[in-house]
C-alpha cells in the first residue's frame, strides 16, 4: 500500500470532506475510487469542460468555419498600422 499526498485549497478541501462525510466515505476511499476508475477506464471518469466562453459551441463553430475558409484560400490579410486611421486590407479568394 502506498501513500499519495494531494494539495487542495482550503475551500475545496472542506467541501470535499463534507461531501465524503455526507455519502459515508473517507477522503482516502473517495480518492481510491477515483484512481481505480481512471486506471480501469483509462480516462478521467467525468467530462472536463472549460467555463471560458471561448470554448462555447457557438464560438467553436465560428472558429471551425473560419478555419475552413482559410483552408479554401478565402481570407483577408490585415496590415495594421496604429498610426493610420484605416488599416490596409488585402482580400484573397
């Protein structure tokens, strides 16, 4: 049997211990369940998502469409000169 130390901020630690107490598990048993699920499934056993709106489906769809336009040669090159009121644009299609 080996020992593994985990660093958590105080709020996460207290919330985790409260949850474990509520479901009748020790923190050690909960981490053991997690580790065994990772080993058995060869993945994190839950979905990991980013709350950053950059990763929203709407934005990802926009980025995929923009990448496709780039692949098809449909893009604009912007030469931005901060000393000029209107940046120069060059359109490729």
